[in-house]
């Protein structure tokens, strides 16, 4: 599989194998963002952390502190209820 290029919010660009799960990239980052992330946004598309990344793009990990994070949490919680 070819590599994809992922650009982080700080501007850093790294290459990863196509199909890598977002959670694996998050694990590499570690720290608070790893503990608090509940979703990922790639090229403005909101995805589950288990999603396989198949294309180059801008990535942002979403936490409950983000408005999108609150929406993901509330939506997922509604399914559990």
C-alpha cells in the first residue's frame, strides 16, 4: 500500500501507511490528547478513532472540549440510552 501524508495542526507533516487507524497515530502522539480524544477530523470530515485513513490530509483530534466533540458524545450517548 502507498503512504499517505498527514498534516498536523502545528504544520508538521508525517507519512503513514495507507489504511492506518487514526487511533494508532493518536497512540504515537500520546499524552493528554490521547487520553481525551473521542473522534478525529480528517479534511473536515468527522470520523471514529478506529477509522482507517486512506488519503492525504489535515488531521485534528477532537475532544469533549471542542463543539464537535460534544456533538459526537451526545449522539453516541443517545444510542446507548
